[in-house]
C-alpha cells in the first residue's frame, strides 16, 4: 500500500498526469509557411543559389526569414564576386534568423541587401550559413571584407 501511495505521489509531483501531452506540445505558429526556408530553397524545393536567396530576401516583406540548419558548403567560391558587388547596397530587404535562435530580432530593425550580402560572405568564411543566430547580431566591417576579398582573390589565381 505504501508503494502504491509513493508511486501516485511521485507521478503527481513529477508531472506525469493525463494532460501532459497538451502541456508540452509546441505552440502553433501563426506565421505563414512561406517565411520558413530549409535550407534556402525555392518554391520547387531545389536549393537556391546565394544570389537567388538574396533576391528572395529583397522580395520578401516578412521582416525576417527563418533558416533551418547550418548550411555547410552552400556558398561556393563562385558566389563571392557577385555578393561583393552587393555589399554597399542600401536596398531594404528581410533579415535572416536561424531556427536555433531564441533571440527574436527587434520588429523595427531594418535590413539591407548590402548587410545580407556581407552576412552571406561571412557564412562562406566561417563554412556555414547563417554565421550568426540572426541578421541583427551580425556586424559586418565592409572595409575589412573588401580587404579580405582582395587578398582572397589574389590567392585563388
């Protein structure tokens, strides 16, 4: 009898009740499915190139796009020159947030094509994209990127 009481008490204290499935179920997102990208893919499921992804960010109006996973090897050396041509752009676009991030970017934060191009280059340099948990946490040094690019380009010849 003591054992049964002990088990009942342990399950009550431990939270093993009949309603646990409702308590631990993930919240349902009210966001449109189009804002989730896993990894950066197009509408047909084929991977987007980094330049196509940058164009997608320009066309998006959600504020930020969530990216699934660490996309290793997605940004190739051939992508760097077209991305470098974009790093000074002030054209507005959506930012990027990793689904692993518990940090939600501020609603009033404004992203630009230049910033997101620099973040893509940062991902190439680190070997995975996105290189930070969200765009607002990425602080590019454009002059350092330009210097790095000139050195990188010379070593590739």
